């Protein structure tokens, strides 16, 4: 799949893991195997007090993501995500996170029925947005986090996360919990149920 479909359209293919914790910290990790910035992983973290952090592997990634979403602090640091079907292992200077991934959900089974080319298109994301808002609290498949950019999420698959453990700035995160309240990074939230979603994200830049 092409990483760009025009000078103003940027496409990212990969997976997003969203989890909450009993400490109140909520983490959304993106593992992108195809993007205009190359392959990379990053994390958006909301603390128990509501502070929003971006952990990015490079200044270029930090600038792009921070121009698409909203954060209180941006940290550029070495960042790695080892992604497998049964689990993720995430490491950076600030964050350590290990996720055990379970089976495909009913939503994932339904998503798998949609042809990939259709599911990843902005037009289809526009059609599915009312359904997503109705069925998944806080989730939208199109919208804007501000900064003059619009984004479309095309979901391709969905698996439950069944266990999480790790630390933020050396402080233990506790046990797995729902992603609640919404982290507030942008127009859409990860599902409340801890999960991994395979997605195509299309960002339209302002003219």
C-alpha cells in the first residue's frame, strides 16, 4: 500500500494497543510498519492526574504527532515495540509495558469480513463513524484533533488484551483496567476495553 496518496494525504498502516491500569495511567501505543516517516512505534500516555505525554522515537515523529493530537509534554527518546500475535513488549526511557494479547473479539470477526481496500478508505470511515460512536463509547472513525488536520481510522481487526504489566518513570502501573476516563488526546479514544486494533490511519493536512 502506498504511504501517501497525494501531497496533503498521509497514510499510516499498523496497529494500536490501548490499555488502562489500576494506577490510573492509560497508555495508547502505536506500532506502524508503513508510514511517510518509515516504520516506528510511539506512545501516548495519560497519567492518573490527566497529564498527557507523547513518547516519540525521533523529532520528526514528535512534530508530526504533536501537530495532530494534543499533549502537555513531549519526550523524544529511544522507543521500541516488539509486536507478536500473542503479545507486545514496549520499552523506552520512560515506559516499560508488556501486554498479553488474547483472541479475536466479535468486533474483530466482523471487521475481518470487510475487504481491506474498502475498510481502509476515508469514505468507508465516514460511513462507519455513526456506528462506531453508537457501539463504542468515545470511539470515532473520522474527525479532527485540531491544528487544521482531519483524520480517518479504518479498523481491520480487533483482539482483546488480557494482561498488562509495566511502569512509567519507574513507578509500577498496577494491573490491567479499562481505558477510563478517556485519555483526551484527540477527537477519538481507544475502546474502553483494553485491546489491540489493526488499523489504517489517513491524515489529511490543511491546504
